[in-house]
C-alpha cells in the first residue's frame, strides 16, 4: 500500500512528459457495428451482486488486463449505521457516458465514442499521456503498462461485435450485470430502464452514464469515503 | 442532509476494493515512457490485447461459426471443492487455457441449466446475444474459477518425479526417472544414505499383526497409509489401489479439518455418523432462511449455485428474507437487499446456545410442527402428507443401571423374537406410546399419531421400564438452561433469539436453517446438531421451500451395468482399527486390560466411535505410535500441515525425522506445506488435464455427475508409451511392480466378466463413463459428429474408440461433450422414484415385523388407522407424489435423540455423551473447559477463521486473485482496538496458547466484539513462497505467495492429553479453528 502510494507520486512527472506530444487528426470510423443502430448499455442490479469478483477476473483474462490494473471491479463496503452493520457491493466499470469527459482532453484524438456508444481508445494513436485517465470522474481508465496505452473497459466490443456478451456479464454469478441494446425495444436493458427508477454514478457531473444501477443507495452515487481497506489492491484513493 | 451523510460515510469501514478501481494507474505510470515508444504495441487497434472471440454468432439468426483457432470444451473445475462444470476456452495451437466460464448444461453453473439432450451447437448459441439467451441462461465461473487457469502455467508446478537429496524438508530435490521412482518406492533400500528404508512390497504384510497383544489393530499392511483430500472424481481409483488392492485400511480424506463438525452434527440428525448425510435449504422456494456458520454467496458449497439463488431470492418478488449469524460479516449479507438481509453477530463457537435457546422457545411456545413430529413411521407420515418423518415419539430407556439404558426400546424388548444377529438392528422395530390404547406399540404397527412427550413407566415384556420419548429428552435438554443463560453464552440478545425463533416458525415448512464450516469449534458437534434440529422441529425435510438432500450422482465405479469397477479376484478386505481411532475404545485390548486392572478410563488418547475417518488425529497418532506407528505415508493432493489447525507446530519436526516415519511419498502438482516434507514427489495432472467423475455433494436436488476429462494435453513428463505421469500412472505402476490384484492387463472386467486392462487412466474413467451412460431408465443418446467436433472431444476420440466397445463410445462422448450427465432440472420435485435398494429396512411397512413375532405387546391399530390406511393404500397405487415433495427424498427418520451418540462414552472420562443436541461450552478431552485452562484474563480475545470468495487453501498461486486481494490483515472490532490502542494498519503479534504470528490489524464493525477474524488461504510457506533447489538449480519463488498469516499455524493442542495432538471436538474429532483463545500484542 505504502509502496504503491510512492509509485503514484513518482508517476506524476511522467504524465506531464506524455502531454507534450502532438495532437492527431480526427479518427476514422472503427470497425464493427458503427451504423448507430445500437446503443449498448448495462444495468447493474446491486441487490444481485454477491461481490465474488468473477467479473473482475474474467475481464482480466479476456482483456489481458495487467497485474494490479482493473477495467472493472466490485467495490465492497462495510457499512455501519446505528445498530446495524452490513455489506455493500458495488460493481464499477467505464460508464460509456453519452457525454464522456475523457474524450475532449485527448491531445491526439485517440479516444472516441463509437456510434453504438462504446468509448474506446485507438491504440495506434494513443501516446499514453494519461490526460484521459485524470479526466475520468469514475477512475475507469489506467495506463496499461504492457502496451503503454490508455486502457479501459470496452464493453468487450470485440465480443459484442461478434454477437457475444461482455466477459463480465457472461460470468456474473449473481446475475447482477445485464447488458444489451437500449435502442432495441425488446431488450432486457430497455425494459429495465423503462420500468425502474435507475441511478447513475456522479449524476451531477453531467456525463450521462450508460451504466445504470438498479436499487443503488444514493449514498454510494458519489465518492465514497471510508477508513481502512480490507482488500487492498495496491492503489491510491478514489 | 450533509451532516447525516458525512457521519454515515465516516463510519463506513471498507470491506474491500474502495480504491482498487484506480489502482492500475499508479502502478503503471512510472513505466509509461518505456511503452510510449511502442515496444509492446497492442495487438488490436481498439481492443488492445483482448482475446479473439471463440465464436461469432449472428444475433438475428443465431447462426454460429466457431473460431477455428480456439476450442471450447465442457469439463470440471477443481479450483475448490464444489467441482463445478465449466467451459474452458483453449488456444488450439499452444494448448494454453485462455479463459474459463460456466457450462450451460450444469445445475452447478447455470440457472436454469439446459436440457441434457441439447446439441452442443445450441449450447454455444445459448451463451450469446441471440435473443439475449446468454442473459437468461448465463452460465458462470466464480472469481477463483476464472483465475485458477493461471496454475496450469505456474513455474512452481512439479512436472517430473523428484527425490529429496537433502534432509527432509530442506527443499533440495533431484528429478528422477519414473522407473527409478517406482523401483525405489516398491523395493526400498538405502535410498537416502540414511540407512535402510523398507519399500511398499515388504510393507505389504497382510498377515502378521501389528501387535500380537492387540490383534484388533489388524495386519502390518495398515501401517502404510494414504491421505487424500476430497472426492474430486478420482477417489474410487485411489481407494481401489490402497484398500482393495494393496490391502491397507488406512485411507482418509480432509473432512475432519474441513466441515467435519457440521457433517457429524448433521449425521447425528440423519442417523448416519459415518456417511453423514446433510440437507441444504431450497433457496428457490424458501421464505425465511437462517445461515449459521455458513455464508451463502460468500463461500461454501455449492458456491455459485448458492450465490445465484440467494441473489435471485433477495431481489425477486417472492417472499424471502434471510439472516446470517456469524462472528464476521461477509459478502453473504447485502445492504442493498434492505431488510431482506440481516447480519447477527455471535460469539465464536456458541451457535449451539443460540439454537438451543430457539429450540427451548419453540417448545415452550408450542411452535413446533406437531403434525410432523407425532408421526410414528414413514408410511403413516406419508399418508398424512409428510414428506419425511422423525423419531420424536420413539421411546428411549432411561433407567440408570439397565443394560440398555440410553438405547431405544425395541420390539425385542417387548418380547418380539429375532435371531441374535438381527436383534436390536434395523429389523427390530422401535416402540412408541399409543395414546389411544395407552400402551407401547412397535412403531411399525402404529397407525396414527403417537405420544409426543412421553415420560413415564411402561410395561416392556416382563419388565417395567422408565421410558421417555425422544422429544421429551430434547425438551429436557433444552430446558436445562434459561433463555437468558443461552443469550449470555452466545451474546445474542434474548429478543433476537425469540425473534429468530418466531420468524423461523412463521412460514410453515418454507423456512430453513443451514450451517457448515463455521461450526468448527470446540463445541462444534453439538452446535451443529442443535442447529439442524431446528429444521426437524418444523419438519421441512424433502419439502419445497424447506431443506433438500442432493440428488446424488450416477455411479461410475462399482459393479456397473457395463463394467465391474468394484470387485475383483484377489481383492483384499482391509480390517483392523483405523489409525485415527474412530471406533469404540471399549472394543480394544487396552480397554479390556485396563478394565481388568480396575480402571478402564482414561484411554491413552481419545477414541471417536461416532466419527468418520479422522485426518485430524492421523499424523499425531502415527508419531505417538498410538494406536500404532506408520511405516509409509502417501499424500495425494492434500495438505494437512496447512489445513489441520495446530498440526504443524505439533509434528513438523517429527515428520522431518525419517526414523519416526520412514517413507513419505507425495503425489501433487505442487510442493505444498506437507509434500515439502516428502521423500518423493510425483507429479499429478492438474485441473483441465485431468480425468474424473464427481458428484454434486450438496445443494443440487437432481441427480447429476460432472465429467472431467483432459481437454488439454497434460504437462507432466511423459512415459515412453506416451502417458503423462500422474496419480493413476503412478499407482498402476506400483501395482504392476508388486503384481497386485485389480490392475494390469486383466485388472478389470466388463459386466459379463470378460477381462479388460487397467493400465491407463482412461481404462478406468471411460469405462466408468460407460457405466454412467447406461444407468437410469434408458442409456444416454449417442454423440453426433458435430457434438464431438465442437466440444473438443475429437481430441480424445481415438482413446474412446480404442478403450470402449463400439456401442459405448459415442454414448460416453455424448456426456463428455456436455461435461457430464444430469437429470432434467424440472424433475426436482414430485417425481416418484423406484425405492432405493435398502429402503425396506427403514420404510418399515406396516406389519413387516408381525409375521415373525408372537405380538407380545398385543399392539392394536390406533384410532386413526382407518384414515391413514386408506391413504397408504392410495400411495401403493403409484399416484404421483405431491408437487412440493422432493423427488430425491431422505426417508430414514430424523433423530431427535441419537442413541449411538447417547450411549457412547468419553474414552477419557468414561462419562456418557448427550444423545440430544445440547449447549456445552468448549472443553478439552478430560472435560476441562477451554476457558478454565486459558482464562479470559490472559487470553481476552477469540480467533475465528473465515473465508472470502476468492482464496482457499491452494489458490494463492493465482496472480490475478492476489492482485485483487493480496493479504489477510486480521480484523478487530473498533471498540476492542480502542481498548488496545490499535489502529488499522498497526503491526501486532497475534498469540494463542499454540503459537504466535506477526500480523497487520484492520478495524471492522463487521466483527463481533472480542473476536479476531483471520481469513483463510494466506500465510503459505510453500506453493512458491519458498525457493527449492531442483537438480542443483535454484528455483524461482514469489514472496507474495507467502503473504499474510495462516490461522491453522496458531491452533491449540489439548493440554489434557499426552503426546502430540491437536485440539478436536470430542464427538466429531474435527479440528477446532473457531473460538481459539488469543491476545494481541503490539509489535
């Protein structure tokens, strides 16, 4: 823990260095389903999450996420209120926002939103400056130390484009993660979003997330402060 | 609003992963510049280094095309003891396992599972976006199940046989040829330059007694012993080798240091202390569930199934709520579920006080299911609508001094005549008091309800005996303490005990209580028996929404319909006394001798007549030489030195001394804390390389078997004939070298008796598969060519065709392609099955005994006979069972009083054990309370062990798990911490009377006051934590594998016993890891 904090401080100059690189021309349309027919989204039913981290590990395996980095994880809290103490489990991932603050800050135009809503990073262009990492209010991005590029959840676009489901959704033991096309009136996500009061994380940021939380306690919508961590993947506060 | 919010947040201690999400950034930015130069350019422009998809499916049409470079196969995960069926995705070119998810056919992984007949192609489509099928029928792997594939490529794997070249435990090894390995182990010799070591051939003495003065110990062959862990699908093969073929009695699993106390407590309830049946809540239909010492969705078996169902229940529209009673708050609870989920903290090891308090209240308030409990036998119970029954009304002799004091009154006591060998056995009926005829009648003759609370005298034959019904005995025991006393003992307020009992008895049979590994305390057995008694008081067994036994498996090994994998010519029937002493002391020569000397008790060490094989006692027994020493020990995929609480400190030095145990051979894919002390390590197949047929061992109420087959080529060194070295090849080679029966070119036989070879693993497992294929009403279908190709079974098709008969191989392929065989999931309830073979003895059909008996009691049908009789008649016409009865029912009676426990004596004190559930504080073997020996003043805290969803005793090597959860700081309640001046992150010495470890403290409100909670799975000394030298070359090691502490290193020995020993439960003989006296000392 202490070790990684030190790493964090040491890393700052490197980020600044990356920013000096020149911007790039606008990106061409990505391969895959780019005609705008779909709008991919996820609903997370927090009552169903059992905090097993199957999503976290399947994502690591599917997407070659390097050690101590996460495209998704389940934050697990112990909540003490009056006489009661309970466990709260909150899956987190890129929100594939309709108004993603990570995109405009990219000096090289490497990060962009596909027409189906998936926010991606063009590895050919990314210079690893980490501006987008800092701009994301959800801490959903990181620099992949194997590739040197900004990295993040893609909703497993490579799988979705092949007619499959994101890895985390496939293996969600509690069935908490529901993925689909908001533009499809028959999809489960459309049904859930239409029939329930959904919450999103940090709504005040105006990012318009497309990961919707069903049954989310509003006290977990923003930054959650706490003392001590039982599970302490090396990292800084967030 | 702002204030309230802040106070809430400030109080939120974090149970994990608060900051994890951003973690990657900090760890990586320092190296960023190297990579900005493009050295490791991602493989794909937008998808980085993500894997290529295994299939492509047209979402509109469902047309599927597979990626020809990848293979998806259904096989078994052995990442924990649930043994789920999973889908393994493999890179065909390299054989590397890329990712693991769930098998959609398996009830262990999918809810609901696909019908067994579904073609493999359809099963793939069912996982995809096509019609969103992949959401509705998703089949999952858990976090650990996703991660353990890393072990396949671990640098710490043992891939060739090794022999130690330094002292035991020195970590110095020499790889040796397989032939040398077999020759040295069989023939012995001066193997290590330390003097002669006797080999397995010389040790196989089937005739000479270990001790002529104690012939009951058996022959010297029993001094060769094999420790296994779980039945992951290969145990029958190991059993054949060590018991039937080699001839030793001594083979044991890990139950005594897993959930042994719970299983024994349940075994007492179910009337079988050796097989220890247990039932699980029907989470799909239960309305109120209490979990005590088990944490659904957090840990325990079947992990995913319980997690999926609890998630569904707490978020669904059906009535459901649950309570988790535990000293530690885990992920079994969910704040998001609101009042549907509650955590009740309890003092460690006091669950019995809570349960007995609930029992007392339920009896006082008459909230028990009287209709269920008054049924005298199964027939009458069934006829009156009960799906199971109990012996609540059966009468027990309570007459001190009577030869059968503490035994159930039987038909013979009433004058029925049986041959000696049947007297007081299954056919000799029990006796109930007929409230109408006002006299005792044999239970099989009773036609209606029997007296529930009988307490008095009755004429039995020529005697007048004091008798009590089992229910009266339970009431008496429950009333021994007041509710206030029970509350004080367990730390749960009286109103919560009452509230739990009230709620539990407010849902008819749609309530359930469940327990498991959290029962491993010094009072574990009685705590568990008391907890499961609650289920019996509401009569929920075999009922929808109540508790269900599992549906069992299809038997591979045995005298099956295609092959005889059971008996063989020359098979040995091992005999003697198991080294764990799980037999009555009163049958030993020691007892006779001491009795003649005037003082029969205490025995030299405790005996456990009501326990199964006890790994907890094995190794200390061997070192103490009581009842005898061991000459050779084979450790197969087990790790007692890590898992048996307190064992390492007791015997690590002894085991390092070859004089005390001359030969230790480990068969294991890794060097663990136990195999590190071996003389030889033989590699074993790992995970998806391996064969096996395993059953779901709880929580799945349909019949199913999971297949494990090598979906990738085993990595271990190959023999000249192409077989990879593993457990099977090793034992086959040993057997052949010693010319043992049951192995070799004619080691097996088909069902007609024609000889077949047993020379390769597939000779066993494929033929076992053929047996499974032919079980049931009709054999399974044959696999299509497409099934075989798509599932990867094509890779082993030559083996199938070579090993099996032409009519067999496609049927076995059908099952392998689907990862096993299972009964239709919809058949969980209401199906009438043919009665089990041994049902007669227990179903106790009316009048069964009367044909033989002179009817000394003159028992007449009770008043209710006419009504009940009509219903019995209807049942005989094979009417369907009610739709809320389990298809797979347990039909023996629930035991409110267990006479085998109630008549057993402590071999230390000579005092009888209680035959009913009971609250008794943890005590050592001579009855001294633990807290008397180790008072609170010196040891103010208590240790408990708990699990996270991620780590178990052998998963630490998976790097991705460590990335999420690298350590196990010990958790302490903030009030205790304040008293000790400790803060999160402080270093402490955690001390018990058994040891001391340096640990980091974390403060949690989710821990009961007075408790230090230690997560299981850390504190490894091996598995890669230590560098070994192999062939003179230093091997790698990884310090992170050794992170944290292992509670089992701090376990107690029993100060009232002599010699080496670990503290165990007095009845179950199971280890004690909950409630160990402890203290924290600031570093």
